[in-house]
C-alpha cells in the first residue's frame, strides 16, 4: 500500500504526537498548515512559525496553505454565535479538510488526515465523519487522542519547547 500521507496540521503541539504515531505506523508524512480560522493574524503567524520550526527539527516536509481569512468568514456567516463544538466548527473542519484533499491530489499523495482529533475539546467522530464524507477512499480515520495521545502531545511539546495557545483559533473562541 502507498504509505504517503498529507497531514493537516492545526498547530505544533497537536502535530508532534500525531506525527510520532503516524511514523510508528510506517506512514511517510508531509505536513500541511492550512488554518484561515486563526485570528488575529499575529497569532496565526506564531502558530505557523512554531510548526515550521518543529517540522524542520523532525525533518518532515511542510506545505504552507493560504491564509484564506475572508473565505473562512464567508463560510461561517450566520453561525458566528454557535457555541464551540457546534455547526460553526463543523464548517471550519470541512473547509480545512477539503483544502487538504485538494493539496494532496496536487502532490500525488494518496491519503490525508488531520491533527484535529487529538484535542480533548474536539469530537473525533464528527471530524472523521466529515473527512470520510469528503473522500472515503483517501481519508484516513484517526483518533489521535486515544492511548493517551493528548498527554503524549503535552509531554513532547515541553521537550520541544512548543508554543501553547489558550484558545482554539477563531475570534469567537477567544476567552471573553
Ligand atoms: S472554535 Fe475552533 S474549530 Fe470552531 S470555528 Fe472556531 S477555530 Fe474553528
């Protein structure tokens, strides 16, 4: 089986343990940073730079997606007031995963998945259902938080001195 996989990365902390798991399973990982949901832009740059640094240390190639901020705001229009984990997040997951598939195809990478399932705040079933609905043949179902995946992420992120953000990403998830 072709073991190339494009991993959508939301941030370095979530990537570090997901990459470890995928590599242990024999996957040849390429990272894809596509997160137009992160605001303000300074925060986006912080998370992007941290991811760049980590992937260069791990010797994993990284593709940088566009910062499609306006497109993101258009997509989630009318769902601004949804609580975290609701409809707005489903739209946000779908947008990022659709772009990941597009990118994977452009690079002849047969599989794709995402670091999003590592967060204890995200429902892995919803993320995986969306991934499968986008392309059930290409999407690799994962639940990175299983087997203490998140604890491992926290431990590794301390080792690598990674930046820990305090909110999911969009302005609506900022602590009020
Ligand atoms: S809370 Fe997080 S997942 Fe939900 S819409 Fe905002 S950035 Fe996206």
